[in-house]
C-alpha cells in the first residue's frame, strides 16, 4: 500500500533489531555472544517487583491521570530537587511510556515542519528518527575529531535560523563519553541568550565510572530551568527496561502540550508499572551502585584486552553507560569495508553480535555493549581477536 512520506523516512531501530536477532539465534541453540543489548543484564530488584505485585493485588489495574500518578510525579520532583537543587511543580512533569516515548512527545510538541535540532554525533539511533517523525530536521554535529566531546564551537557551526535546540546525552550512547562541565555551561548560557532549548537526555546519569561526576544544563545554572527539557527513565538506572516508564520535566506549556498528545495516543503509562517506578525512585541507589561497579570491571577488562591483544582496534574509553565504541577502520581493506560488513562477518563466522557504528552516524566504529556477564565478554573478545587475526 502507499505509505505516508513520514513512515517511509524512518528506519527501524538497529539496536533493538540486533538484540532481537541475537536472542533468536541463541534460542535456536547457536552459541552466540551478544554485545548487542542496550539494557542492563541484571534482574530488576525484588522490592520493585514486589511493589508491582502489591499494586496488582490492590486493584491498580485501571487508568490513571494521563501524566502519571501524583505520588510518582512527587517522587520525580523530589529527585530533581535533591539531585540538581531545582524545584518542579507537578504540572511541569509528565510520565510517559519509556524515555523513548518522552522524547517522541517532546519533539511532537515542540517542532514544526523544517525546525532543526542539533544532534551531536555519534548519536543514539532513535534521536534522528524521532525528530524526523515529528517533521523536524536533525542537524548532525560530528564530535569524532574532538574526542567525542560536543562543545559550543560545534553548536555554533550548525546553528541556522531554524535551530530550535540541541540534544545533550552525557554520558553518551554509544561512546560513554562525558561532556566537560565547562562546555555544558557555555552551551547553557548560549541557549539562554539565544532562545534555544537544551534537551538533556540523562538516562545514564547514575552509571558513571572512576568517581567522575554527572553534570547537566540544570546544574550549570538554576535559571536554566526555563530553557531545559530534562528526560530520564527508570529503564537503565534500575534495570527496568521492560517497564516502559520514562519522564520529562520542562516548561509548563510544553508539558501541557505533551499531555494533550499523550491523552490522544497512549493515555497513561501502564498503571502497575508506575508503582514499580515509584518503589524504584524511593528505594535508593544500592542496587545501581552494585551494577555500576560491575560495569566498570567489565569495561576495564575489555579495555585491557584490546590494548594487549588487538592493536588494530582502538576503543574509546567510556566514562559511563555500558558501551564500548571501537574504531575498526584500520582493518578495512581487502575483505571488510564498513562497520556493517564487519558486524555481519562477526555474526556469521564467529557468532558475535554487535551494532555497526553507521547506525550511530560513524561508519568507522562498532558498538559493543558490556551489559553481559564477564565470562561471555571474555569469550566474545577472544572471538573478535580470532576474527581480526584471520583477516590479516
Ligand atoms: N536515551 C538513550 C540515550 C538511550 O540509550 C535509550 C535506550 N533505551 C533511551 C533514551 C530510551 O530508553 P527507554 O525508552 O528504554 O526508557
Ligand atoms: N537504548 C538501547 C540501545 O541503544 C536500547 C535499545 C533502543 O531502545 O534503542 O541499545
């Protein structure tokens, strides 16, 4: 049938597709090592699961207000106040069906046809597609020549009279790199002066290594509340990807428009999942810290392995999140000429799943998720070593 122009513009999510393909092959009995997953491999903590069970037993199976239950919005407001020292009213917060849905609502509510959003590259696969679905245009700003750190100079380079805002994602998916505080502060002040919005995607904020500190536009300056749209989710922080609970704090008129859109599309996010998110936000970070420390051990193992064993692959050292973005361009030549070809070769010949960098806007790289156990990681990197050796 004839599809809408908008639908034809959109690619499926490569990260989800590769994760699904790896799972399918595993279920068929293949000995796959998957570096595809964009979700923590830890079980959701019991106190969160129990809160959902209690909610179901207590009859929490009906609609809630579109923007989420009051208790959850209060807990989110409390989080913003204790983490960034900024107070939000409930009318400035909306809970949606995952961080992805939050972003979808944000861009649907703020963009007109042709409006531009600056997207630092490499970027998470869904930013460009969600912007396009909303009629907007992603303006891609390549950070690879600046150690993957976005800054004001790069922003200015991509500024036009159609620019409405910029997405900041620090630590980033796929590189794990943290932006410098000074760069965030400079961009915040520039945005304020020039009527731009900063969409700060803080989904990996609690997964930061080496004792480094999280920083975002709201922390740069309290008055940035007016120009900042903060997106977050319980998905990664508490290993709750399947709950589909994300949230946004931002200007009241934007939140109200998002509320209208949500009321005509999904209605409220799943009622009992909201009670799970409430228990998560109220339950502290003991689990998250354990998970973060484990991710750091895995990162260190992988960095050391590549350094000692595969000289032709150069990883970017991640400050956070759970991805290793590796430069594979030195092995391009006779047999392999792109990130997709390298990933196909790894999967077909060595049963290793990874996501081609081209999906994140950089064809020289491949993304390896280390949200998988250390034994699988050890096996996987050894297979990559074999794969690379047999090319030379
Ligand atoms: N932002 C980034 C950078 C992500 O990697 C993800 C991955 N899932 C999301 C947002 C959305 O997360 P979710 O919809 O699962 O809450
Ligand atoms: N964000 C994760 C990833 O990059 C999960 C999959 C997705 O939603 O894209 O792999």
